[in-house]
C-alpha cells in the first residue's frame, strides 16, 4: 500500500508534462470537424456537378418530358411490368411533344428517353438523401461550427426548391402546342443549380481553413480585386443563363458560322416575334447573338481582372487569376468549335461543364483575394 504524498512533495517533469493542459487540442478538434464537413460538402458538390451533366443530357436528348407526373416519393419506382410501361407510354402519347414531334415512336425508343429522365430524378433524390444524412449526423453529434447550421440548412432548402422548380419547368412543356419546356424556366432551373454549386464551393473553401487562419488572412484582403472578381462571377453567371436559353430553343444550330451569323454581324429577323420581349427568350438569332456578345464581354472583363491581379503581392492571388484566364480562353475556343460543329452532344456537354468550371474558378479567385494564404517573404 502506497503512502500518502506530502503537499510539498516535488513533482517530476514527466508528471508536469502529463498533467499540463494542451491548448492546441481544442483547436485541432475544431479543425478536424471543419474538415469533415468540408469533405461531406465536396461529395455533395461532385453529385450536383453530375446532376447538371445528366440534366444537360436529358435536355439534349429530348428526354425531359418522358415522365409526365411529379411524384416525389412513389416516382422513385420505375415501370416494372409490361402493363406499367404501356400506361407510362400512353401518358406520353397524350402530350404535344409526342403528337407534334415524335408521333410513331416505338415503346423501345420511349424507354430510352424515360430512363434518362428517371435517372435524372433519381440522382436528385440521392443528393437530397446525402444532404439529409450528413446534416443530421453532424447536427446530432454537435459537430457543426457556430454559425454554420443556417448555412447548411439553407443548402437543403435550396435543394428542395430546385426539385419544385424542376417540375415547374417540366410542366411548361406539357401545355398545348409546346414541344419543349419553356426556355426561361430551363434557365432558372440551371441557374439555381449553379447557385447551389457556388455556395457549396465557397463553404468548402472557408471550412478548409481554420478560424484563426481566416482572421489573419482578412488583414491581407485585397478588397478592390475581390469586388472585381465578384462582378466577373456575376457576368459568368449571366452567361450561363444565356447558354441555357440557347440550349432550350436549340439556338446553337440556327447559325453555325463564326464570327458572322449567316454572313452578317447581326442576325436578320432578330426582332420578328411579338410582343418584343419574346425575342430575348424565343428568337434563335437574338438569343445566340446575346450569348456570343456576352461571351466577348466576359473574356474582356477576365483580361482586365487578370491585369489588375498582376499588382498583387500575393502569389496565390496571381495564380488564381491565371487559372481564370486559362479556362476563359479554353471555354471561348470550345464554344466556337461546338458552334461550327453544329453542337454535337459530347462537345455541348463539355462546353456546359466548362461553364461550371469557369464559374467556380472565378469564385476561387475571389476567395483568394479575400483570404490570401500565408506565404514566405521569398514567395512574395
């Protein structure tokens, strides 16, 4: 049996080291939680990117109207019997797209477009499940950093809204004499997806840095460049919306020469529709002209942003702007090739993916301007 120790007894250094508090443990734990949430958000980001790609395929293969009902729960089960397939096909045959465009389509051909739309909707359900499982897991374990619960909950709300907007878009194509969905609703649907992607990307960039590092980085913030890259991101977002309008009415196949449009700088009949506002959404010539023009402006704005970034003492800020310029030039080149090739499916999808990449890289450049990472004196 050990004897009692005196309160005046010397304590060895090994005991003092063992019992001393370790202030870095709490910070390491918070950083680990932030990284875990960032990892979950990166998985969500990848799924949403895939969703955008599948959505593009669904539109370009004219598959979006193959399912004529919106059943958020029971719709997850596809037709399983010959009778189920016959019933689904009969509903499709009742809509204008079949009657005016696809009359005579076989059941086998219908099944191809059905599976594209069903897969698109299933992927939306998977994204919702991944969000819900991750959010409530971190919430139950109290691992969500202070102030982040409303942000992460907001992502889920936007995802639910996206599903409702998707059906609002599809329902427009079921109206009499409609062959496709309304182009402006398609643009809103894609635009909301890009907003969700942008928010996820921004949150990941924040969460991969610890709070102390972010506070220190703010002291080096380049506010002017941050405002410029913010304006550039807004232009890129608008260009994506115009691209959706082009895809929505197949305007990319109306004028396939470049830099002219059927031999002219401005397309003939650009304002033939009445009332006037319809031309900005439904006239192939004007829609494509607007998309081209904003593309030129976006490239010029990107060059101006890159020139401003050269003044930065932060190497990471300059490199962020370098990547923006690289992808802007690549995206413009790809857009021209896609146009003169009459928009083949692989190039059209690659062009859409390039638009998303451009937007995210502009956001990254803005983040680096707002929170420059620490660098050595030699690195400057």
